[in-house]
């Protein structure tokens, strides 16, 4: 077996475990830390898929900025009330998700996807090619994204402000 | 080389785990974290297709998804804070002001 296949298996087992921990742990802080682990593992998968720039951005933006925001809000609110658990609802939700996973997997593995990847050139996934694509084909979405982020900043300030 | 299907099935599993979190958890912060997990599963699909089709467009779209996810997390957490301020609770079941 190829070394990359073994690495993929190890990472996917760890990824599924940490995702399950995000959903099933009771303490919110533990959930957040499991999510950080999952995001790091996804970043490793990105690097394996010749997307080093996206892996770096994943660690910086997701595991860095967004998770710090989550942890800050958790510590700010300090929710102490224990979460009520309903067995029936958990069983129903897990069953629905299992059905979803099975149908998605069947659907995705049935497509006529190329068996062999296109041979990656030296520069594939480098910041240079990413920026070239971003600033030629995707200029308009890029500019709209900046407006979206401005709206998010203003909205967050207005929403979280204490009313006088 | 890992076949494309492995990545697709892995991301389907991660997406379904995120769906469990959104359906059954009764804590708004964990629900938001599960949504982040689902977004990441979709990002993984995009990156895998980008690699196997040899096109940069998937990576660019993941870039935009990250920006939208950041905006979503910021707004979602601001709403969580303001809801907590009014109701002293993070349980989505108690938010039924608009329920008929």
C-alpha cells in the first residue's frame, strides 16, 4: 500500500473521531477544541491535495480567527445550564444523518470521476496561480466579498452592542 | 495516490456528522460549530475535485466559502450574544417568539 493512502486512512479516522467529538461531547469548550483538531486535520488533507495555500489559510482563518471568536463567546457567556438530552430525538437525528451519509456516498461514488488525477505541475496550488485565478476570472466575486465582510463587521457591532 | 471517491465519501461522512449536530444539539454555539463542520466538508470536496480535474477554480471557490463562513460566524455569534442577553439561555427550543 502506498504511503499516501496510509496517511489518508490515519487522517480520516482521526477526522471522523474529532468530528464526532464536536457533536457528542457535553462541555462546549471540549467541542470547540475538538473542532480545532478537525480543522487542522482538514488542513493536512488540503496540503495532501496540492493546495498548500488553502491549507495555510485554513489554519489561519478557521483554526485561528474563527475558533478564537468561538472560544471568546463561550467564555463571555459562560453557559452553565446543562443541556437536556432526549434519547428518542438523538436516535432520530443519528438515523437521518446515517441515511444522508449513505445516499451521499452512493451518489458521489457513482459519478464518472476521473480515476487518475491530472498530473500536477510544479506551480499548481501555489499562491501565484491562486492569485492569478482570483484576480482575472473572479474579480467581481472578490470585490463583492469585501462588501460582504464590511456588512458583517457593521452587523456584528450593531447586534452585539448593548442597548441604551 | 488516493482515489477521488475516498475524499468524497470522507466529506459525505463529515457533512452527515455536522447534520447530526445541527439536528440534535440544544446549544446554539455547538449548532454554529456543526455548521462550520459542514462547510469544511464541502470545502474538502471542492479541493479534491480541483486536484483531480487539474483546475484552480475549486480552490478559488473555497477561498470565497471561507470568507462567507467567517462572516456567518461573526453574525451568528453576535445574534447568540444578543439572544442570550434577552433570554439567559442558549437553548434554541426556547426561541419561539415567531412560532405560531
